[in-house]
C-alpha cells in the first residue's frame, strides 16, 4: 500500500532529518518508527471506512483532497490528544511532529493526484473491465448512449449485446415472440459465466422490463436497469429519502442554520486572523494609493449578495474612475484607467483585501461565488440560466470557479457560463472542508497569478 509507505517514509525521515539537523544525532528512531506505523495503520483504516480506495472515489480529486486533509488532520489531533492524556507527549519533539504532519500531508496529496490521473487513464482504456456482462437494449440505444463505454471504463466487459426493436418491446406478447432468443441468451450466459445483465431501454416500457425480468429469473445473477436519457440527467443529483419514497434533489436548499453557523464561524476566525496578518500590508497600500493618485483609498461599488440583496463592496482603488451605475465596463488587460499602483495591486490581488471588512460585516463570506457589479449581474441574469441561483449563498472573496482558473476578466459569454457552472457545483456540494480546500488553493496559487 502506497499510503502506508509514504506515511512511514515521512514519519521516520522527518524524525531522523530533524534530529540530525538540530542535535547531530539520530534521536529516538524506534519511538518515531512505532508512531509512524500507528499513524499509517489508522490512516488507511479510516480511509477504507470512508470508501476512499474505491475507483470512482480515487478519480474524484476534490472529494479525495477533502477526505485526505480531514482524515490526516483529525488523526494527528486525536493521537496528540491521546499522547497528552497519557503523558507521553514529551517523547516527541514539536519540530518533528509538525514536519511529519506537513511533509506527510504533502506526500499524500501528491500521490492522490498521481493516482487519480493513472486510475482515470486506466478506466478510459478499459484496464479494469473484468466483470463479464451482457446487455439487452432497445434498438439503437446501445450505439447512441454512452452507457456502453461507461460500463467498460468501470469494471464491466460487455461480451454480448442483444438489441430488441421498439415495436417488439411495445408488444404485449413480448415473452412469447422472443422466447427462442431469450433461451439462447440464457444458455450463452451459463456457458460464458456471465456475472451481470444490463437493461438499456426507455423507463416508460414497464411491461417490457417486467417481461424481461421474468424471462431471466432462472439466472442467479443481478439485473441492472440503466437510466434512460431523460432519467439519467436527474439521477446525477443526490438521492434523498422522503419516507418510503426516494427523490432526486435537483436543487438543494440554502445552507441550514447549523451549516450557516459553521461557515460564519470560519469566516469570523479567518477574516480576523487575515486582518491581523495583513494589517501592515494594507496600511502601506493605503499610503501608496493616496500618494500616487487623486481620489479615495477605498473603492465602493454596489454588488448583489445573499438572496439578491445589494451591499457595497470594499476594494482598494486601482483605477482613476469610480464607476457604479447601470453601465460599467469590465477592467481589461492594459486598461488605461488602471493606475500604476493599481496594476501591481490587481496582479497580486492585494486590492481584494478590504473585502475582509465585508466578511466581518456579514455581507460576504471568505469563500463563495464572486459578486459581480450590479449592472453585470442584471445582464447575466437575463441570458444565463440558473445564474440567480448563485445568490443562495453569500458571495465570497474567492471561490471554486476562481481556483479552477475562471477569474479576472470574462471576455466571452462562454467563460461566464463556465464560472457560473463551477459556482453552482460549489453551492450544491458545500462543506466546511471544501471551503478550507479552496482557501488553501487560493493561498498557494490564485493570489500570485495575474489578473486585470
């Protein structure tokens, strides 16, 4: 198991390296080796319990990152608490423990990226297609649907496809008319040790589905009904139990009061800490803006927040104009309105720091869909479907769209549509760990990329 090897190498390597660098000795190598084994075993067990080693989860990088970060951090916290309670924490140096946490996490995340890419490639090439299966499909659907390719990429090898014309599927005498073909298919399944049967047809053909199930009842193998085109696009959403009925949650409600409280706590703690850290930078920036051009230090503009309510966003002024009205032109590359200091502020994203006051005030969150100028907001609501759904959460200083490359100027409608698509995915999949992941990715990358 690669995870075990990486944890052991990180733990023992950090212990040896830290003690050699600071004391010139190997230190208590046996103690750290035992601790590394304990961490490795618990990490693998916790990941297994969360189904982290399933193929579909390995290729889901956002989920894998959240799971790895949560499990690794929680495991360290729990083990440190146990060590403190048992009064054995003095056996471990703080330098070694901190370096073990950071290096181990970095190794694991790097491995998860490599494993996701390798697994995705293997799935595309059918390397895991070992389960023998047959498909009974409505004529024409096997070639027009992507279900066949998808099954091949996720562990199933279709050894035979039986197509039935739509006219015959609609016949009340389906069983009797196709009896010879079903008998031959059953014999084929037995001879080739088929493990699965997949039905691919319109879900409205209830009689045909029940008839086929009746014909195949002698085979002791599972029969799967593949979603038709209409049902498939809805079943991608989470299934929610509502008594004895399961429903597809096509659109989740705004965050519950518990989720809002958790997110608000993260916002208050994070914004307060960020203001404390960046206070000197913000003070110097304010002085540079005041000395280099005429106008106020801060730029305030109307934006739409939670529920579509308007608020005034704070930014450091980077332009010679203070546009806020029904017509606003987006900043562009080499925009003559941008001041010399403003170019540097926009490039480093320092101009966004005053939005920490918006976060403390409750108008914004650290993470969420980026708020657009009111004029642009009204325009996009008219031409992009589901755009208004972005207002189901508070807007953020950074967001899922931004850390995935959709930030800065949106020159085309397609770019804005992709940004909205990422924003909606964030809203429907929100968790506090997703917020932390976005903040970490922002801190390590987005703040140092160019923007206009």
